[in-house]
């Protein structure tokens, strides 16, 4: 049970820089009075702001600060939960949110949102909506249970029955299912990828072995062909070298022909010159009897002797010249043969060079092919590593299948749990269990207020009203005074449910101008009887303008406006 003990505030709404403090557990009934704008309803906003960080009325946070002082707004509340003392302080300008437990301030490392969530779930055991339904009944901004949307009605009851945890669990389970399905999709993609990898790796290994063996055979065949070509070229070189030796030996016999031709040429020139001189001399003495130079007569004997001698010598030289021409012709033939031999030798040398180039090419190709064969052989030797890789893929694939099976099983389990925790599942069964009690309590309080109708709520918290006078009535069909009786009956019922569940049971009950609007004198008297005799262990605060209630309420607190600030008198 939560026992609210004290609340105080300053620089809050119309309150100035001095704390206004109210004891919450002092009297069974307390009346708060004052003129309009005096600040009597500020207690509602102070309570809600201290506990939940927002006002009871529709007031923005920055509007809660006193407009005159404009800073230092502070609200403090003290309460006890199961013999543990708690204190909460909230402030605006500067913003503060502090929690004390048994006089020690709690660690403030968490965010304000997380702190608030922890406070509601672990200490207060109720949220803002639940608090306003079982603690406060207001006449202005308050929305009664029956005026809430169906979903909000259900949330209030779920909070009171401590079954909202199922909704929270369902949200978590829904997220879990979504994550599981996402994981399944990821694993399915992984499975397909691994299947492809296994297939490709197996094909690669098969192709590697087949292709490598074929390549090795092809390369070995090429090597054999190249070795055959190399051998043919080497044999060709042997033959060419033999011919070369023969031609080189033959070439030696003709190596002097050029020299001889040069010598014969010189001799031929000299002979030709000598013969030409003799012919001229013969012609001179044969044609001339007188010397053309000195005009002396040439003796006949001398002249005839010279003619005969030049003729004889010319014949001899001519014969030698003819023999020389034969010799020159012979040497020219030898030189021609020499050139032919040189050409043949050059061709043989070119052929040997070409063969050597082909031999080198064959040897290089053989070396390259042998290296490639060695690489292929090494790859074949290393195919065990490829087999290991294949086995790794298969093992990973098997693990993926197992993970998929687990996730599918988990998904099936969570789907079942999700359906079980939906509104039509466990929660509805629990609500069905408590609905008779809820309806019984509502009608009990209605009868105590002399309002004789049969008011029942269904599983969706839609009402059915049976009246001796009217049929097919609904909440909206009643007058404002009758609606107020129903609202009060529901408020008391929710407090009874909370007390029964021992989850959000509290000593505090506040009525804001309930008696000033909808309840008539008779209804007021009946209500006061209920809070006096039926509501146990409660500290009830009544905010009202009715001075006629003073003698019916144990304690009275008056608020007034002084110099623009609200204060407690």
C-alpha cells in the first residue's frame, strides 16, 4: 500500500517563492476551499507533476512556472510503500528529478525517461492514467472511466489487475517473432548461398582434377613434339656442319684465286702496253724511211732489223698474252666457284643459326611447359585443401540447417505464446474472472447512493444498463448527476479492485468540485456516508466552494490570493 504523507511546492503556478505544504495522511477527510483562482486545485497538478512529470490539468510544463518569479519551480512529495520511505523532487528552471529511498538519494546515471519508467513499474505500481482513475475524481479536465475510449478503458483495468505485463510481454514476443523471422530469412539466404558454394566447390574440384590431368597430358604431348623438333633441328645441324666442313676444305683450294687474278691483271696490263708499243714501233719503221724529228734518212738495214725484231717480239708477246688470257679465264672460273662456295657456306651458316634459334625456342617452350606441369601437379597435390574447404562449407551448411530448425521451432513456440497473450487469450480469461466482482461492486455503490439500476460491463468494458423505468439505457443517456453517481461508483470499485489485488492500493482520494456541479443535496449526503463508512484507510480531500460542507468534513484548508500569489491560510 502507498501511504502519501506530504506534498509541498513553490514557484509553481500561482504560488510564490515560499513553500506551500499539505499533510496528506493527517485527517480522514479534508476540505480545500477558496475563491476561483486562489490555487485550491494546484494540489492536483502538484501531485501529478511530482509523481509523473506532468500536470493533472492540460497545462504545458513551461507554463507551470510562476510567471512572476520565472524560475526555481520545485515540487516535493513524500510517501511510504511497505515501510520504505520515498521522496521525489522535481524542478523546472533548473530541471531536476531526484528520488530518495530511506533518506538516501538514488543514483541518477539513468535517463529521466528510464527513471520514470522504473519509478512507475517498481515503486508506484501505477501509471498516470491509473492514478487519475483511482485517486482523483475531477470536474474539469478529468475524463471519467466511461468517457474514455474502449482501448483506454481496457488499459486502466489491465493496470489495476496487474495483467498489463501480458501486453508488454506480447510486445516483446512480437519483437522476438519479428527478429526470429528476420533471422530465418537471413539463414535462408545463407543456406542458399552455402548450397551454391558447396555445388561450385565440388564442381571446381571435379573440374580441377579432370582439367589438370588433361592439361598435363596435352603439355606432355607438346613437350614430346618439341623434343622431336629439337632433335630434328640438331640432326639438321649435324648434316649442315658436315657440308660446311667439306665446303670449307674445298674453299681453301680456291682461296688464292683472287690474288692470282690481281697478278694476272697486272701482267695483262703490262703485256698489253708492251705489245702496243711494239705494234707502234713496227708501224713507225715500216711506214717511215726518214726521221720525222730530225729529217735524217733511216738506214734500211737498221729499219728492217727493227721491223723484224719488233714483229718477232710482238708475236712472242702475243702468244704469251693469249696464254695469259687462258690462265685469267681459268682463275675467273675458280673465283666464281669460290664465290659460289662462299654463298653456299653462308647459307649453311644461316641454316645452322636458324636451327639453333629453333632449338632454343623448343628448349624454352619445353621449360615453360615443364613449369606449367609442375604447377598443375602441385595444384593436384594441394586439392586436399580444396576438399577441406568443401567440408567446411558442408559443415557450415549443416549448422545453418540446425539453426534454421531451432529458429523455426522457437518461432512456432512464440507464435503460440503470442496468440495466448493476445486480448482474446489469457488476459480475457483473467478479466472474465474479475468482471462479476467489478459489476457487483459498482452496483453495490450505486444502491448505496440510492441509484437503483443494474449497471454491467462486458469484456470490452462497454456498458449495459437495465432500469425498472427505462430499457436499453447507456451511460450517455443519464443526467450529469446520474453520470456522477456512476463515475463515483466506478472510482470506489477501482479502489476496491486495487485493494484486492494489493498492487496500487493507496490512502489518497481527491474530489475536485464534485459537490459543486453534478451532485444534489441528496447525492452529497449519500456520498459522504460512503466515504465515512465504506472507504477505509483513506485520506479524502474534497475541493469545493460549498461552505455547507464545513461541519461534515473533519479538516478544512483555505487558499487565498495575496499580492498576486496563492497561499494557504
